[in-house]
């Protein structure tokens, strides 16, 4: 039997987003949330996904800005 490597494949590791990428992610999530609200969509799964993306972007921006203040 072949033993699997315990090392993490570098392709599976994602780098954190840059400030510009995080800001774009936040703007996209906000615009999509507004479109959902404007159309009266009740797709809760999509809204939850967009809110998660929005929160992730906000946290990334805060982390990047915190690192730049050091």
C-alpha cells in the first residue's frame, strides 16, 4: 500500500487577498445584495453566500489595514 504524504499541496493553499482584491470583493457583494433586494428575490442561500463573502472582505480589509499601521 502506498502511503499518502502529510505535506500540504501548495496548490491547495490560498494566499490572502490584496487590499484591492478585498475592496473589489466587498463592492461586488454589496452590489449583488442590492440587486437581490431590488428584485425582491427570496433566495436565502444566495443572500447568505453574499453576506459571507462581504464579511470575509471586511475582515481582510481590516487585517490588511491593521498590518499596514504596524
